[in-house]
C-alpha cells in the first residue's frame, strides 16, 4: 500500500492517435502499451508506480503500420514486412511538461520463397509485440 506522499512515477495516459488501419483507435493497444511502459519503468529503471506521484508520463501512439518491401528475381521471391510504430512521450512534474520525446521503432519479418503466395498488409502479432516493446524501451530510456 502506498501513501499519497510517496514519490515514484505514474503513466497517467496512453492515447491511440492512429487514424488509419486495423488498430486505429484500438483501446487494447493503449492498454498494452501502458502495461509494457510500466514494466520497463519497474524492472529496468527500478521505479515505483504510484498514482499519487508528482512525476507522470503521457504517451500518444502517433503511427502504426506495416511497411512492405518485395523483390523478385526469376522465380525467387523475398518479402520484408516491417511493423513500424511511432510514439510521443511527455514527462511531467507537478503537471508541467519537463521533457518531450518522439521515438520510432520497427520489427521486421523476412520471408523467402520460390513461389509468390502472400496475404499482404497484415499485422504479424510477434512483430507488433516486438515493435511495441522496442519503442516503449526507447521511450522510457529517453524520458527518464
């Protein structure tokens, strides 16, 4: 149990500002990013999560998409799908913005085949998770 006088940090909000694609406005994405941010703060930065903390973090998910690269040579085919996420984080102290950073991270999957069989433009759950973790880690490291 934490008292109101305890210090620490608190992720006050995560807002999904993505306007296009299957994850636009997705509340589960906001919840997932908040959980990962808190995990990095506790485990990597050894901070205490406290809803009464004077230091708070606000995060906006600005962009999330799959970038596709293809190359063909005769019957050989190579696909690279990269999940790219861009987030803005603000560190506030007593309600005043102390620092603002923007991070962009990606995770990619390369598939090669001799026949072209492609679903196209879908989010690979593992790549999405990896990109979110990388961007949360970068955000925490740049803000704190």
